[in-house]
C-alpha cells in the first residue's frame, strides 16, 4: 500500500513538473469553492486542479488531457471551455459578476442533465 501511495505521488509530481502551460489569457487565476461537492477548483497557467476541501487531490486538467481548450470573451467576461475524455465530461467556466464568482457548467456525456454552480473565490 505504501508503494502505491509513493507511485501516485511521484506520478502527480511528474505531471505537474512536465505539464505545458495553457494560455489562461485574461481568465482569473486562483481557487474557487464548489459548495455542493465540498471541492475546490484552482486555475493556474499549468492547468486546473480539482481537490476536496480537506486538500485531497482529485484530478488535474492540463494541456495533455484537455481537448478543445478555448478561452473566449463575452463583453468583459472571459470563459473557458474544454472537454476531458478521461472523465467523460465537458466543462465551461465563466467569470461572473461580481468578479470574484465563477459559474461552472459540467456536461456529463453519460447523463442527460447538466450540472451548474456559482463558485465563490477562496
């Protein structure tokens, strides 16, 4: 079991070290709370990291596992759209007003309904 944990930590570190940066443009970086799932989303130039609120690593989205990454502007509000085949979902993040909020929409290919939440900056 200890070897499995060490391997997981090393793989996570290697992914973080070797991940190419993504162009976040004017999209806000930082950490936001999804209060429905007690999870935090952290946006940085190296990618987007999902963790539980107790700090447990859940998933890292980066240039190698994000398909169709697109940064766009609607007025002064930037948004990011991408999909990840590994988790079978499409994600949309929009900077909301006030500027400290992010709206996240998840389209799970296996389900018919979309998940949407307004997240508060941490």
